C-alpha cells in the first residue's frame, strides 16, 4: 500500500524462483506468504486478490517462539534490503518523492508481540496500528 503501481514489490521480496522466502523457510521452518492487493494471489473464488493492503504473513509450526522471531527478523532484513537496493533507486530514477513509512506492522496479539520481543517490535514504523502493551521482558 502506498507504493506507485508500477513498482513490482512482490518479485523483489520473494526473489528469483522464491530464493529469498525459500531461504527463510529453510533456515527457520516458517511459511512466508505475500497476500492482498498487488500480491497476485487469487483468494476469493480463485479469481480475486483479497481486498486488503499488500502484506507479508509469517507462520511457523514450531512451539519455540525463537523460530518465529528469527523468521520475522530475516523477512524484515529482506524488506529493508529491497527498500534500500531497489525501491529507493527506483524512486530516484522516476524523480518521485515519497515521504512517510514504506512498511508497517498490522495488529499484533500479545503472545506474538512477546515472541518477537520489544527490540524487534521497535524496528517497525508506528503508523497508528495498535500494539498491545508488553510486560518488561
């Protein structure tokens, strides 16, 4: 959301033949899915993208929250790399000014925020999305 229509973010995040997301899966066991408007994933009756902003969804079967946190850290690193190496040069080449957050985190349940930890949560821009208060860790 908030991106010029002609910047193709999804292939940049996934990588050639899924190399970026597959690597995260191999290292953490997490499943990485990109859904919503612009994802190319047809969810509604197999014909339409979900009518929600573009998002990355991360899930894992591991009981240990460390694997989930590692997957989020690796995907965040990939998002920031894509922003720096591809999106910013694209903006400059098109002479486009783009202020404000380029990504954010949606609603987060308390157990997810706790699994991620405050240092990781603080790396996401605060855009008005509600983040539950966390106990001291």
